[in-house]
């Protein structure tokens, strides 16, 4: 039985439900890609499919639009797979269990994949509708966006004629996005040497931080547990002799780390001073981060006494110097767009291995040269300390251009339809637009989408009424590109 029967626009929700029935987590997109090809065949539309499971479907201009510039419609077909603890859902073979609550669509126990299934549903509804007025269309459905924009990066764009691109991977109605950050994952490694040390062993932890997304939440003044641990250790170094055996914080380069733990060896005469210092530091941090992270806890757990392999003196000093001097957080705000973070980084992962320290940062900037300069700074710091540096997953920025022809059209179409001006914004996160912007010289691009909440979580919700308005807007926009 269809859950989304009876909701408008009927064909959009029809296809959204079709897509929800096909497993399509990132890295598992062959089946959904084949579904799109079958759709094109059924509707007599030209199509291409590549080895990455990207699909392009073409539709000629409707009558009267033969001379209008071709338009690229774009979204991604993969979704983030999250499920509730204990859920038996198998993302490799089960379809989603859709439900409706009020104005919202959800999937029971799992992510919904409204990000970005709704874009694909929009495209299929437009492609099959013979009553719409539109220029020649190139619907580009990419794969594996959620694991590093892989499909868009691999896509051969040489056959694309359009230089106007409508990306539909945004999550707030009424906002037209016109620029996004580029970025990379910067991996730094410092080789370390070890000695043995005897004394009392403590596990010290900084926890209880809010964390968050290293792009969209980097401007929320949230503390970074890995860097606070650097401060803790350096402060300790000023107060007593200690040795460092273990260090571990954060899980993902693009998440602000919520906790970091270290194992220390100290002399038994310093136990009291250690506990006093940590209590005082907790109080200071709570005051410094009032309003964002006043829940910070700094704890120490005694593990026992004995001998452990610890960093030798020089390695320990290098690790402390590195953590005290690594830049982090906002580096520059945009002077063109008020409130936009232009360049930032986040030390997401910190791990001490027997023979090296590994530090992984997510670097972002909406200006390509600023991203590269920050990477060079990190490389210099790591190499100065005898370590190495590697940039992975580099993706380009979609740089801001003011008042392009498409932006003007998109704003006036919105005003005509809804009687109010949309917000025109830039975001400090990645979108596939950056890759298209780089590959298609002269591209004019905007991104928009219907209201969604809690994407990438099991609480993901898609607004039905917002989907209806956004689809009307898409049709209006296509009609006005002549
Ligand atoms: Zn997305």
C-alpha cells in the first residue's frame, strides 16, 4: 500500500516513494541508478550511465523554448544510512518504511533520504510531465555525494551543454544558496619516540562538549576537546613533571570533537596537585564557554601504579607545541557576505600510536587560494616538527559572484510566486556545485530545496507543504528561463 497517496504534487510523492523502496545508501547505488535508466527508457528519453552510477537524462525543450539556454537539473541519488540502536533494518536490501505525521514525512527507525531523494523525485516528475514549459533539460543525478562528492568528482561533464545549473540539495525553503566552501582533509603525522616511566597512572578526560558539524556549526563558539586537551597538558607541564602514554580524541574530521582522553604517569607526590589543577581548569573552561559548552567535565581516573611506555622528552614537547600552535576554528569571516565564515578548520581526530601522533583536520574555505594557504601553514607546522602532511579529498569552492543573471531570475520568479523576497545566502559547507563550477567554465548556478529537519539522523523529516511549494517554484523557474 502506498503511504504517500493523495498528497500533492502527486507525481513527486509517487517517485519519492518509489525511490524509498530501493536501497540506496552511499556506495550501494547500482540498483537506483538502473531504476533511473529504466525510467528514461520507458519515457523515450536519452540517457547516459557511467561506471560510478551517475545518470544523465535529457529532455528536449518544450514548444517555444527551442532557443532558450539548456538547463542542468542536479541532485544526488545516495543517502546517509543511520538507524536506531537495535533496529533490524538492513540498508543493503530493505526499502524504507515511510510514515506521515502531520505535515511531515519520516522513515520508521532510519534516515529518510529526503536528502537528496526529493531532488531526484522532482527531476523525474518534471521529465515525465508533457504539460510543462521548459528549456532543454539535462537531469544529472550523481552518486556517493555523502561520502566525499565521489560521483560528481568522477562525472565526465564534457557532454553537458547547459551552463545554468539548478542544484536541489538544500534544506531550507526560501533560501537560494549562491556559494559554498571548498575543502579538504588535512592529515598530519608526527613521529614519536618512547621511553619507560614508572609512577602513578591516570586517565584524564575532557568530555561533555556539544560538538557539532565542523562547517555549519564552526561559528557557534563551541569548544574543541582535542585542543582543550593540548591546553590541559601544557598547563600541567608548567606545574609538574608528567609523562604522556596515550592520547585519543574525536572520531571524524568534520565533527567538532566532544571528548578527548589522555593517559599520564605522574609522581605520587603530585596526585593532589593534579586533581586540584583539573578541578580549577574545569571551572575556568565552564566560565569561558558559558552559553555554548558550560557542561564541560574534566575528570581523572586513577588506573594504578607501575611502568608504562611513554613519550620521550623531545616527542612530548613536540606534541605539546603542536597542539598549542595548531590553528583551529574560524580563520576569516567574509567581507562580502555578512555573517559568512570564509575560512575555517577543525581538528577532528587526534590519535597517539606507538610510533606517531596522527592529527586530522577538516579545512574549508569559499576561496580556493585561502584553503591552499591554510593547508601550507599546517604542512609547515608538521614538517617543522619533523612530521609529514597529506591533503586528502580536496574539493573546490563555489566562489561567490554577485547578481548573476540566474540569481536575478530566481529571485524575481520567487517574488512573483510567493510575494516576498527569498534570502540569498552562501554556506560554509560543501555542495556538488563547487565541482560543476570548476568543470563547466561560465556556469551560473543556484541551490535550493524544501524544508527538511535533522538530515543524516533517524529524526529526518521532510515537509509536505514545503515540497509542494518548492516544486511549484521549480516549474515557475524553468518556465521563466527563456
Ligand atoms: Zn545531500
